[in-house]
C-alpha cells in the first residue's frame, strides 16, 4: 500500500519488504516489493529466493524489510550494479558528500555514475508502470538516458519490458527536426543506437540516408557478428536495388521520345538529340553514383533541364547543329516547334523518375539545405521485415 510520495515522486509503500539504495541521498532510497521485483527480473527472482536467503536476511525485529540492495561500482568503473547488502564486495556506493567528489580522480567518472543512478531510477519506475523521467524536449539528452537505461535492463534481464517503454518514449521525437537531422548526419551512430534500443523508425531513417548517400556502415564492436552481418547485407542489397533503379531511370530518359503520336519529324529529332545530350552529360554513367544525381532528377521533375559547367543550352546546341547540318535542319533548329517538342520530352521524363522522388523518411530537403548540402534521393524503402531484430526472431 502506498502511503505517500517522496521528493522523487516515487510512492512509499508501508508493506515493502525490499530496500534499494542508489546513493547516499535520502531521495534515492526506495522501499519496494520483492514480488514486483521478482516478477519482472530473473536476477531479483533468484536473489530473493529461499536458496539464496537462508541465514542472510537483514531484517531485524519489527522491521518489514527483508532484503537490502545498494548500487555499487567497481573502482574506476562508471557502470554499477545492485548488490545485496549482505554481499561480500569491495565496491563503493555513490557518495553525495563534497569530499567524495573531490577525491574522485576523474570528473567524467562522476558523471557516468550519476547517469547510471538516473537509469536505475527510471528502471525502478518502469517496474511499477510509472512514466520515464527521461527528457522529452531534448533528443540528445533522451538518447543518452535511454541508451544507459537499456544497458541497465540487460543486466537484470528486463529487456522486453524496459525496451517497450523506451521505444514508446522515443516516439516523442519522431517528428523532431533535431532527431531526424542526427539520423541523417550520423548514420552509423544512429544505426548503432537503434540496434541498442531496437527503435524501428531510427533504424529506418539512418539506413535510408546511409544508402542514399552510398555511405559505409562502421559497426560498433559491441554488437554480435551475426547482427552486423544482417545490417551489412541489408545495406548491400538495398544499395544495389537503388543503383539498378537509377540505371533504369537514366536509360528510360535516354530512350524517351517527344510523345508525338505521328511520325517523328525533324523538330522531334532535334529536341530528342538535345534532351539526350543533356541527360547523358548531366547524369553519371554507372555505379557508384555521386550525390549529384539527385539534383539532376529533381530539376527534370520540375520540367526544367539541368545546367552546369560545360553543358550547352538549347541555343548553343542549335547553333552547333546549324554549322554541320543540312540547310533544312539549320532553319528549324531553334524554332518554336522544336521547343514544343522539348517540352513534351520534359513532361514525359517525370514518369521515368517519379518513383525515385518518393521520400519515406521524416527529413525534408530543407534539412539538407540548412547545412549547405543537396538532399539525396531518399526513395529506399526499409520494411519491418528488414529490421535485424525481426530477422533474428524469425
């Protein structure tokens, strides 16, 4: 039964039989139920079992608490573990006194241990179906906190329960420009993080951006070789699919006609020659494709021809034809009928590249323009069946 709330908003139970101390601060002392802990965690289920507790109970006369745990750290380590109070150990507990901070050799270690304590607070809250304290307005903070929380859950065998809460919490950032930009700019890091927390949307965002830029995934060594192989295989297969789609689109553009339902006349032929010249000069001739292909296709989709150094415009192309062609070609090389035929070619080009302009991600072109880059073609589709953890379970 809950009798009140402490400063940490965690309820106090008058029938609690387990005490957990995360630091020497009063707010970090929790009184919980062995039943709840054992229900969700194999570690606690074993730790409070009769086989482990005979002759080692810490309860005194009139005291309902039978088991006491403290968050302990090995010397020089930032990752702690909840050990039973009666355990024989040389580890230390977080001390909030000024002296403890002063004599800690590395300030970074202090921060790591504090983060570990925060993760344990969230861990205990989730066991009692309370919401995470992790940030909902700062993705970078939430990312670090949830990553640490998942690591804590693994230690106590609560991956599924904690993972569900973490993934639900991360959905707050699915439309966050900061989160989406991080997935686009730091693809390998984002993939590693998504593997840790098993976040579907983060994995999909990061992989699509990596493939669209024809990047390379540098896996973290902490993941099993089997998991890395699945990710690398997925990236390889999807990259090859994208390359084939680009080749088909380029070939379709090079083979297009003016759409004239009648027999092609000289105006159609001149327009087709110019259009094919521009497409061939502006697009790469095969894999690996540079990011510039995206700008070419988007320009064509807007009904315009790509421009660039060394590319002749229609007038220059017509003039060049005029110097070498027969008189009848020179006379119509830049007439209005040629330009109409060229317009029909541009209209037809849209159907050839329509599929490449689809964007299944949450990132828009302006996200790239804000950092001075041209957005790649984000047309790669990653399904739930492609997720490494789904493949593993199947």
